[in-house]
């Protein structure tokens, strides 16, 4: 089991990034959703980026947390993207049908942190 961690980063120009690591399951879904909603509610934020490059497992509860964050962002007229989901994490997003809604994409190695 890989422990859940989240690191907040200001990418500038109103872009707020959450770098997520570990397993996203029912043990951490409320924490993740709260972190995203908290970021959405900051007045200087125009877009939320959830970076999943270090996520090792994504359960349905983790998908629900991302959707809750997405809904909060849309309600506040903020952008929302999920970046760097790979392997089984990407497959879960694709199979569940939310990868397009969440604008799941990859960053090139040149722009990655």
C-alpha cells in the first residue's frame, strides 16, 4: 500500500495544482474532495489541475472525489483538468467514462514539474 499524499502548488496565472501520490480509495476520497473544493473556493484561482502522475491505485471512491471536485469547479466557473494519469489509473478513468469530462491529458516531460 502506498500512502496518500497531496502537495499544493501555485503554477501562476491563477492555476492551482494538486500533486497527488499513493492510493485513491474510500479511505481518502473525502480528503481529496475537500482539498479540491478548498482550492476552488480561493478567489485568485481560475483553474484547478489535479496531477495524478504518482497515483498507484484509483478506486471508484477516488473517481467520485475527482467528480465532486470537478462539479465544485464548474459551479464556481473555474477550469478543471486531470493530468498525468497513466497505467491502471488512466484505464479506470477511461473505462468509467469520465476521462473526457475531466479533460484527462498528459504533460510533456519539458513542462512537467
